[in-house]
């Protein structure tokens, strides 16, 4: 392992995906959980980060002040409080070729004049998302345990993606969305006034897409499905095909690309096919076309640039 340091010293990571992480929004939304250990801001950010890992790509976590042009997919999560300038910069991402993901209560508060002006989600992003939220069912405030929401209605609430056939239940909120040109990629099959309403939307604006999630969920599969839709919209492909539960990242220098595979599951994988003969740096083997990884094991593979 000590020999890998010098070899990787000049390697850099090219990152197509960014998750925005904003302290002001984290502070405003609070550090407490929603009764199940899922913290209001951090828990949702972690859920989206875990979901995006199914794309098998490098992921960055950046502040709202970051340069956005280098990324092909930006997940602007929990961005309830946003000023005019960063909103303009994010809106410019999509016509320039980036895909933008927003979630419920996006841009509902503006602090430009210290007046905390409020608007309906997604606020200044409505023109590129072409959807708006008319109302929101806050399941932290209204729920069957508190006695102000009928238990059968709460149990029936769910989100279903087109062609999936799987129901995902909301965790803390679900918005009543109205389309103004966007496509519904997920809807609410049952839920009284919400029945048939869109839950997740997608709209093409210029060169790329805006996805808007009008709810959260208790299920990992919800975030993975949004991630796959976002990755498809951004024309992203995995660095390497890997089994579910693996994390794949890469670094590269002038001559080679280095792939890092981590088996984050408790299942051994005895046969993982590689797209070409590669060098196994940890195992010290060349021209490897298959590898095996034990639970929580890792591999570093390399391939010369330009070789087919």
C-alpha cells in the first residue's frame, strides 16, 4: 500500500455531481430530528447523497458560493432560504448544460432586505421548473399520533413513479403541486385532495433539465429513483459497472485513470466483471478482467488513458 502514495500523488478527481450544503439553511431548519432520528436538514442531505451514489460517479459537496459551471448535475437540497444573486446563478446552470434538482419548500424565503419575504415554492425557480406548490401537508405538525390527521389517510399517502409500481411513503411533508408545463414523473395515487397530483416533476429548460421533488420519503428507493432520473437527464454514465451497494470513485493523472471500488455491503462478491483488462494495484496483478471483494473490502484498479 505504501507504494500507491507516490503513484497517486499527482492524480486529480474530476467531479460531475455536486450537492449544495448551506450552513444558513441548516441553522434555520434546525438540528433536531423528526422523531425517527432523521434530522431535518442533515438527514435529507444524507438521503440524497446516498441516493446519488447509485450513479457510480464522483460526488462533491459544495457551498452556495461555489462555481457551478464545472458540474453536470447539481442537487440544491433544502434550499428554503436563498437570496436573489445565488438564485440567478443556479437558474443559469440549466440553459448552460447542467441539470438541477430541487426539493420541497425550495426558495420559499428571501433574506435580501432582512424582511424574510416569503413565496410559494419553488419561488424564483418557477420559470425554469414550470411547477408551483399551492399548499403543503406538513406531517410533523399534522399526523395521526397528534390526533389531527385520520390514520387511514396517513397510511394511504404515497408516491409512485411512472412505470415503477412501487409505493414510497412521505416522511415529513408532501406538497400540492400544479403543473405549468413540467412533466409529472411521480404522482400521489391516493390521498384525498392530493389524489392524482404530481409529486416529482421534470422540465426541460434550454439544454438540460430541472427536477422538482415536492416531498420527502422514508425509503432509500425514493432517493435512488430520483437520482437515476437526474443522472439520465444529465447524460451521466457510471465510472464502472458495480454491484448494488458498492461505491465507485476515480482519480486520474496525465497517463492513467484510477478506479476505487468499495464494497459497502455485508455480502461477498466472488465475481465482478471488469469492462477491460486492468491492473489491480492492491492485489499486485496485471491484466485482470474479474475481481472478488469481501464484505467492506476495497480494490484500486487502473487503466492507461487513451487505450481502448
